[in-house]
């Protein structure tokens, strides 16, 4: 009824209670902890750690060496670059158990996160935002925002195609026009 069965490399570990969608591929030395939900047609690279209860929607691509700790929700078609990391506790201490303080992080549809980016917990990254390589995201991000730096700051806008928009909020690759409204943020005009 669905697509092809998920493919999981024999060196990877999938804990009890996790669901892996049809067509999803999980490569070498990855660990999917308990009660994780991974949608259809995702690709998870080598040496990935997915914490308990994480939700990953269909079509996501998670590159090598990514760590996604408990409390993270990735909507469909999110890209996580190599060695990016999501945290789940704001003020960790080795000697203090703070599992009851995990903060949820929401990553909306179509977001791209560059290599070695760090996403602090308790925030939302709006749809189609692009987080530059090495950035440290410490607060919520507007949809379509192009974020760079430590701490990450908005340096521009990107369209759904992933290309920076020009000063008129126009995407030269697709011909899509965007509009900024105070309060509702950036939207695509010609849907």
C-alpha cells in the first residue's frame, strides 16, 4: 500500500517504540532512541543521534553527525547540515538531572540548517528559513529569514527555492514575489 520499506544499515540501532516511515533510509552507526517518529522518504546520514520522542516529518534530510535531542519537532522537508545540533536544556549541569526542564523546539516546513549550526531549545524556526553554517540560534526565527552569526541575526530573506531574495523581495530563480507585512511577516504573493 505504501512505498518501499524503510532501509536501516545493520550498524544502526533503533530502540523500542520508534516508527520509521516507508522509503526512509538510515545509514551507518546511527542511534534512534525510543518513541521516535520518522516520516516517509527521509534520509538520515551516518552517526546520527535522535533523542527519545523526537518527531521528524516526511521528506527530511539529516546529514552526518547530527544530534537531535528530545523535545524537537521537524516538519516536512527540513534539511539539517552535517554536525548541526539541537539542544533541549537551557542551563545544563552534569550533576543535576533536569529532564523535567526539556524545552520544545519547532522547526517548520522547508527550513534549511547549515553545517555545524547550533539550535538552542525552546524556540521556533519559521517555514523556509535558512540558518547559515556555524550559526548559533538563540531565539525564534521568522519564516523565510536568512540567519547568520553567533548569535544568529537576520541578514536577509530567502524564498521557498532557497535563494536569497533581492532588495525588492523578488526571487530571480523562480520569479516569485514576496511581501512583508508588519505583524504577519513575509509571505509569497503569487501562490
